[in-house]
C-alpha cells in the first residue's frame, strides 16, 4: 500500500467540513479534543462555563481552523439554547456533539450537602440531556450526526473515593447513551459513550489541591501507581483519539457503545 492508499484508508477517521460543539472545552480533555478535531478538518465550538476561557481557547486554537468560543453553563436550559443558537448562526448547525463538561468536588457520602448532590447531577445529567436535545434539533436538519458522551470508568467500578454523586451521575450518562442511540437512530444520529480511566488533566489536580488544603481525602485505584494494567494515567490525547473515532465516519456502524479507555482498570 503506498502513501496515497493510506491517506484514502484514513479518510473516515477525519471530520472534513463537520461542525463540532464540545462542552467544557476550555481545558483538559475538551480542549485537547477541540485541537484534534481542528487538525482533522472540523470547525469547533468551544463551550464552557468559563466564557472568557472559552473565548481565549477559541482564539488560541483558531490558527488550526475555524473556532467559536461561547459561554455556556450546560445545566442551564436557556444558556444551552443560546450557545447552540450561536453555533448555528456562525456555522449553520452542529454535526458532532461531545458532552464533556463535568463538575468536580469530592464529598463524603454521610456528610454530603444535598446541594452538592444536586449540582453534580445538574451539570453531568441535566447538562448531557439539554445539550443532546439542542444538538438533535440541529442534526435532524443536517441529515444526521454523532454524539459522544464522556462518562467515566467509575460508572462501572468505583475509582476514587468519596464519589457517590459523581459515579451515579456518570452511570446516568451511560443510560442516556443506551436510550438515545435507540431513540435517534431513525434520525441517523449515533450516540456513544467514552469512559475514561484516570487522566492527566487540570480537574484531578484541582481536587488533589483541595484535599491537600484539608478537603475530603481522595483515595483510590486509578490515583495510585500500578493500579491499572498500564501503571499510569492517560494523557488527554489518548482519550481524544477515542472520541474522534466515535465521532467520525470510521465508527459509522457503531452506536450505543460504552467504550472503556481505562488501561484495563476495570479488568485488573
Ligand atoms: N480527568 C480524569 O481523570 C477523568 C476520569 C474519568 C472521566 N473524566 C471525565 O472526562 C471529562 C473531562 O475531564 P477533565 O479532567 O478534562 O475536566 P476538567 O475538570 O479539567 O475540565 C472541565 C471543564 O468543564 C468546564 N465546566 C465545568 N462545569 C461546567 C458547566 N456547568 N458548563 C460548562 N462547562 C463546565 C470547566 O470550566 C472546565 O473547563 C469530564 O466529563 C470528566 O468527568 C475525567
């Protein structure tokens, strides 16, 4: 096979002319995914609770391709509608949604304020639902699309403690994937989950800093060396490649999967 053949063979793994909206994309996995999507031909809407950071990220990445930064609290219905409307105005609508935004705060089960439970489920559960719904409206008018929900290996197996609010919210994300893949298959919309193991992103470091400052202690397998089969946490690009695969035509016959990208953590 010469180089031209490889280029052809890899074409389905790219997103030429596609429009992707990624939530929580001002840092971490969301930002790395935005960068990768731009490199393979997509236009990318970088949506984040931190609107200034979203706009700065969009500006920084604009050398790689068309970007738009929008302030969006995924838990807020109006903000989600406004963000998707901005995407439609700039790019005509979205073909790919990555539900990536997540709230992070450890809380012991027995001491957890109900407000902590509620905000976790509002951002992860309600946020995934609201963004999916706005994306489906636009995808229906574009002949289909692909939605990738970022869940967590902890929806299958506890990873860090204390984490009941987060793990249960992520299990809800998997349920959304299983249901939505059935509901929206007639619209040619595929819906899949990526379930990361531990990742080298700012989020866990912020939690660790909170622990060091006297907050709830984070303990658990993925945070300790050698507790997954590869003995290390993932770099965000290793996760972003799995997101790209599911978002792209390379996964044209895949819907409803929960793709564990966890270095075998859940099998060890
Ligand atoms: N990092 C890990 O070890 C790990 C492991 C398993 C799963 N995950 C999942 O991967 C995804 C990305 O994780 P990360 O570590 O890159 O995250 P991160 O905490 O580094 O970044 C999350 C981003 O989401 C944004 N955000 C928070 N609340 C929001 C809201 N209400 N609306 C919009 N944006 C909001 C933040 O501003 C931030 O930019 C998350 O869904 C997370 O749960 C991460």
